[in-house]
């Protein structure tokens, strides 16, 4: 199944920091931050050009959702050391992202909400909290 292969690729990219040579020296939080930042930037850029290149927006949304699927799988695993409440919140954000992605593709939503979600999580990864 093509989507399964994409999810596996997203997992590999997330864990390897998009194949950067120094990825093994960087903390996992930094790798997660970078993956979210790239997905966020790609959604923002493709949203601006959606009228002329809708397939690029669809790909950016698919990439973002694959990343969230990988994160959800990680927080759902029994060995995950995050507090249960944080794990549940992160899993909920995956579910929300999945539903909102469908809304965007149906023309009833904007990527700005997904960008806000990703940005809030990136702030959390940097220890900055979720305030604006």
C-alpha cells in the first residue's frame, strides 16, 4: 500500500533528521522540531500557491499528516516515557490534524490551524510553552 510506504518513509526521515550527517549527534527533540518546522514551512508555502499548484498543497498536507501519524504511533507505544496526559494530548492533535486535513481538502478549512498546532508543539519542544 502506497500510504504505508509513505508513513515508513516519514518515520525514517523523522528519526534520521532528514538524513543530515550530524543527526545522530542531535537530541531527538531537535529532530522532531526540525521535522515539524519543515512540514509547517511546506504547508505555508504551498497554501499561498494553491490556486496554481493544488497537488503541491495536497502533498504538503499528506507529509504533515504522515509526520503526525508517526508521532501518534510513538506516543501510543507502551515504552513511551512521556506523561500519560501529554501522550493523550499529542495523540488528540494527530486526530485533529487528520480531520482538519480532510476539511482543507474539501475546501472548508485553512492550513493556518495546522500551522498553529505545529507551531505550538515546536514551542513546547523548545521549552517555550504554548502561549502566543
